[in-house]
C-alpha cells in the first residue's frame, strides 16, 4: 500500500514538473517571437505599415428621386389668384408695404418672368402659372419694407420661394425602387472610385480627389431614359463614364402622367456616395 502511494506521488510530481517546463518553454518562445516581430517592425516605415493594413470597403448609399425640392400641383397654380393660394404659410398678414413681386417660370433653362406690385397676382402672372408644365420650377421673389421698431425707418427686405411642378403620378421603375437600387448596385459593385474627399492640401498644394457623384436624367413619355448628364462629378473620369453608361442602360420605366392621364416626361436625380440621404 505504501509503495503504491509513493509511486502515485512520484507520477503527480513528474507531471507537474513537465507542465511547468512546457509553460516556461512557451513563454520563452512567445518572447522570442515578440522580439523578432519588434525587430521586423522597426525595419518598416510608418507609411509602409499603414499601406499593409487591410482596407475596409465603406458602405455607399444609392438614391434615385425626382429632381425637385418643394413640389406643387398643377391645380394649385391654375386656380391661384394670390400668392397665399399656392404658397403654403405665406405671411401675408405681416407684409404691409410691397416694393414688387417677381414670378419666374424656369423649365430646363427656358425662363419667363412676370412682375406684380403686391400679393395679388396680375393677369400676366396668372397666365404664366397656368401655362406651366411638369418639370417647371416656379421662383417667387417678394420685395418689401419692414420697420425695426417704433420711430425707426423701414428696411428693404426680400423673400425668395422656389417650388417645382410635379406630375399627378410620378414616373417609376416597373419592378419597384428596391429592384432598381439593387440593379444599380450590382452594375457598379467594386468599380466606383469614391473617397469622400474633395479638396485637400498635400505639401502646400491643393489637390482634388474623387468624391460623390450625381447624375440627372429624364424619363420621357415612352418611359425611356433620355438626356443623361453629370450634375456633380466624382472627379474620376472612369467612375463618371461608368455611372453614365449604367444609367443609360436602365430598363424602360412606367412614364409619369398628368391630371388628365396623359403621359409626360419627368427629370430624376441619381446619386451615390458615402453620405446617406440626397
């Protein structure tokens, strides 16, 4: 019995010594590897180390929307007799002294302007609004005087309001917006050169870098993509040309319609970049 106990104790003691030996050897190996790594690291420049780091691909945001900021319907323009009839929350109650009102209809660069004396529309202004078609931007400039306090002279002020005449039913991709975005992502995946840096100084010199890109295009009365052009360049020619080709190659859409049910053309904006929302 005593012999058995002694043998068991010797086995346990031997196992413990062997384990300590492995731990010691492991620590020495780690120290040698760490020293070797440090020596190797010190032989490289900071720039080389940065270049060696894995590059994480940043998420890009794709947006397709009608090219307008504040929409307005044709019906509102046709029935308007005063500014407040088609401008929401127009402050007619606190503008007492008008200097003049300009209304400009701008459709793809073709501008027409009519002048008035106050918030009541002139015949020319009413006709201008009624004749406006889908895609027209309506710019209203109101010039007036406003007093600061009792006894003080009035100051010249100016109010500018812009809105766009949109179709009764907007043009849309037949398979839906989600499928459209998926198509655009698939066609440009891994091929866009966008860095979100526009202007930066390098060694005292200002250099332009590629950035977000915006493309304008028109869906015509037949649902075909027309008039594709760059609104905001990425500053990278290959990226610009790629996106232009992808937009031009899109399948036909369902065209927009006006209040009468007639097909009309509509302009859209496509944007892609690292910033969300556009």
